[in-house]
C-alpha cells in the first residue's frame, strides 16, 4: 500500500491514478500532520512525499517516519521541486529517504521507481530474515556442540579411568593379544578426551563475549611461553621475540593464540636441525599491528594454507598428536578481535603465521 502526500490536488490525483492503474492500493494525504497520522494508522509499504507542504517540510516528515521504530522500515520516495532540487534531494536522502524524484515527475518513471524500490525492499527483508534464521541455527548448533561436549566429558572420564585401572590390575594376567586390545581402548579414550577438550575450547570461544581493552601483548606471550616451558626445553627451541605493542583485545584468548601457534611450531619442527622461532610485530597503518610467528619447521604446501584454519583439518597423521582444532580456535579469537589470520609458508622451508590486531589507540 502507498500513501501519496501532496497538497496540490491535481498533481496528487495524477500520481494516485498512475499508481492505482499499476495495481497499488493508494491513500492520500495533503499535509504533514495528515501524512504522519496516516502512516501511523495504515503502515504503508511506501510513502510518496512532496517536500513543500502547507504546514511544514516533507523532509522533516521523512525524518520522523524513519526515526520512529514502528515506521522506520517504510520506504520514502521524496519528490523535490525542480528550482531547488539539488540541495533538497541531498537533504531528503540525508534525512533517510530511500530515493527522490524531481518535478515534473513522469508517471511511467514514477511507477517504475516505486516498483524498483518495493522490489529492493522486499529482497532486503528476505535477506534479513534469512540472516536471522541462519544466525539462529548457527547459535543452536554451537550451543549443541558446547552442551554435547560438556556432557560427554563425564562418561568418558569414567571409561578412561576404569580402562586404565583394568590395565594396571590385569597387567600380569593377560596374554599379549588381550593386552593390545586393552591398550587400544585406553588410547582411544585418551584421544577422545583430547578431542572433546578441544571441541569444548572451540565452542567456549564462540560463546565468549568479552570486552576489548588495551592489553600488553608481551604479557600474553610471557604466559604462553611459561605454559609451554616443558616442550620448549625438550625441543631445544630457540625463541626470539621483538618488542610487542599494547593492542586492543582480551589477554587470555590472545595467550591461547600464542600458545597454539608456538606449540604448533614446536610440534611440526623438522627433525634433525635446531628449531628457531621468531616472534615480531610491525605496524600496519595507524590502527593495526601485524604480529608474526615464524618457524623453520616442516612448512605447509600452498594448497593447504587456507584449509588448515578449518575445524579438524590436519596435514599430518597420527604420528604427530593433534585434533585439528587449534588453528580454528586461533581464527575465531583473532576474528572476534576484528583481525585476520593467515600463513605464508613453503614446504620444508618453515612457516610464518601472521595476524592483525587493532592498536590500543583504536580501542
Ligand atoms: P593440530 O595441531 O591439533 O593438528 P591445528 O589446527 O593447530 O591442529 O593445525 C592444523 C594442521 O596444520 C596441523 O595438523 C598441521 O598439519 C598444520 N600446521 C599447523 N601449524 C604448523 C606449522 N607451524 N608447521 C607446519 N604445519 C603446521
């Protein structure tokens, strides 16, 4: 339905007739007050709004329609007088009008413009609805993953603990085949609990809605290095870290990013040579920093460099333990900070993981 607002009866009549002929239900108003009242009462799809009205300005009427929650979704097509069209057209669009036409308005152009605007609006509404439905189903799925992994933990702990107990108690009574069967059960339970722990970490990350504050990245790195102290010592890794900035973020998740990336550099090192890891930061424009973690390990073939950030994607088999969740967690964290993460690498030449974070000043 359309409301046609114009104080000039002849102009109003011509437009109502053209739109009526095109199949639209049209109601009329001739003043600002009448226009606002009719919009409130009839909830039209579109308001055709003349700028010059006897009791005020159509641009102000448009502003009121668009600022009211009940009518904000109504399309406003403003019609400005030719003599002062440019400033009026700009003012109309600035006050929220969806489009404008300048006098004299050709009836065919009017009908085509109305059709196009309604079509666009319809498409926008459908897109919004689809987005809402997608967000809802995504939330449901994420909640499901969280609850499922949470609930699975307890029975799995029972399986794990009791199979280990059985292994200990029956140690001397089982033949070698039976021992192997039991070992497979114990290993399977252990692997499953690692998987569940990581899925839980991933879905907790989704549920996090922390506030971003200025955070010294050095503190997050120090904590990550302390947590990795044992594997750093065992691998003999040499770690060099340049000065790190204060950025806009949350310190615990960023510690997790460092822990996952440095942990991977250690896990996927090249056997034989000494492992070297370099951590650095450089500004990328006034608002961002690029943080990099470079290793001289196995490297990642180019065709996998995007895919490894997806859930459960692994390039290495069981010989190196892992769940394929660590990089997906990193991506979640960095994206929730408004940043981006990627890798540059050549097979057997090492990898450089890079991510952007907003500077503290942009917080
Ligand atoms: P996980 O280490 O548990 O398998 P990630 O999500 O952390 O899972 O990593 C996904 C895959 O990316 C790994 O299985 C490994 O194949 C590859 N990868 C990650 N980091 C490196 C690295 N620094 N060097 C070589 N390969 C890596």
